C-alpha cells in the first residue's frame, strides 16, 4: 500500500506464506486485514495506491478484483 501519493509512504507485507498452501487453479478469496500494513508510520487514512504486487521470482496469478472491506473484529490475524 502507498499513502499520500508518495512512494516513501509505503507499507508492504509478504504474501508467500499466505499463498503457499492454497489450492491451485481455483478462484479464492484471500482477505488481508488493512491493519497488517500499519507499521506505526503508515497513514491508513490517506491510502492512495491500495495494491502494488511485486515478486523476486516467478509467479503466475490472476486477480479478479481487489476490495477494501470491513472484516469482523478478530476475524483474521496478520
């Protein structure tokens, strides 16, 4: 995520462990709580780029949609 249209205001999380055990070749919902991006220096009220995906190796992925939604408290951890 990026905030305030500033690449220096960026927070990232690794997805490898989250995606590693998922079944292949089927559509899945993978919720990632926004609070996982809050490292204490990230202004969640000024998100301007909600999704940047980069990898250090080969990865095949199809993304149908990305949404910011409210999850029930305690539903998922980081």
